[in-house]
């Protein structure tokens, strides 16, 4: 999933200065995070709710938000290691306002309901660190693809989802490789993916995500943190080569001055300017591929 360096970066970026975990727990959706991701001109009214999704492994808690009227392309959002929380509900709501039916899930539902990241977590505490890594390591490729099947099936039965249009998958940190695995498993359904500071997109394993690109039919945005690129400078080249060999358009870019975690709005290293740039590119990709 995530290597040790990436995990250490995650430990640094969590619990940004703008909003503490205590404040997140007290906030309703949109109460205190609106200032971080403001509404934009042209956004539509949305309707959102906590939902439960039945899977072969149990019941997944998630958040589903969509434009209040009409049918729209679906988006499955995989959060980072800190799981389903107020920040990701806010990000999903913003995306829904751009005209998409968005499902952001608790990837650790087999273990516990959200929130799955301890409040006031001391990440230097070996017990807390082990908790998070054990949760993350429970998400094997087989688990991810099985869950993706359930999530896509659920989305395709929602009245606000236009099944005639391709869907997209987004992922942050550990969720980055999940976008590729989902698109490779369901090539006829997924038309676009967006990975933000994805961890371990390129590994030496025989099932490395970049080796699955040939099974995809989706176009891609791969937004790489500069700190991740410094640790693995050949990853971007291997990713570009994989998409080129598959004849799939892909925007693979290292975002200057960014640290791992720079797109999560509750991150200490949140980089507004670069996060907005990546967000805008995502919207352009979705408009092109999900129309």
C-alpha cells in the first residue's frame, strides 16, 4: 500500500492548523470547511446523505451527494488512510455541485464505522501507528476490487446516476492505486480516473498498479507530490510509458512545491494554489470523458 516514507509524510500532514480533529468532530457538513473549499459560480444545488451499502463482506457506511435535479455521471471517491470524514464529505459536495453524483466511502468498514482515525491521534505512538497501518494493509487488491464492484453496483441503481454515461474514480494517497485497480477491473464502466498524491502507483510487484493500465479504457489525471517524486523519480516516467503503451491519454504531472497529502483540505501541507490547479484539471477531464 504505502511505503514507510509516504506513511511518515502522512503522519506530518494530518491535523492541519486550520481545523483540529475536535473541531472536525463538532462541525456539521459545510459548517467550518466551506472557507477552505468555497462555492464556485455555476455550481448547482446538491442533496447529500449518509448511506449504508450492502456488500458480500458486510455493510459499508458512506456519503452520497448529487445535484438535486436530474441524472448525472457517477464518481466513486476513495479517501486516504484517515478515511471517511468531514473534509471528504465537503470535497464530494463540491464535486457534486459541478454536476456529478458522488459516493465517498469508508474503506475500512470491515473493521469499524467512520470515523476510523483516532481523535487527537498521537502518530508517534506505536499503538496508533500500528492501528492505521493494519487498517491500510487490510485493503488487499482483492478486497479493493470486490468493494468497487459493490459500490459501482449501488451507484448504478441510484435515480440521480446516468448509467448511459461513463463514471469516474478518484483516490487520495492510498486511494490513488485503487483508481487504477477499479478502472482495470471495470474497463467498460470507468471512463476517467484521478489520483492525487497516490502512494505506490509503481512498485516491483507483479500486480503493481502501473502494470494494470493496459487493462483500462479510462483517461487519467495523475497528480504527483513533489516530495513523492523526489523519493521515486522514475515513477512518473513509468506511468507515462504505461499509458502511452495503452494508447490512453494521461496527464501525469509533478506539482512543484507540494508535499504528500497536499490535496486533502484538512492537511497541514494543504497547498491551495496547486490543489485548485489539480481540481480544475480533474473537472476538464471529467467534462471531456463523461459527457
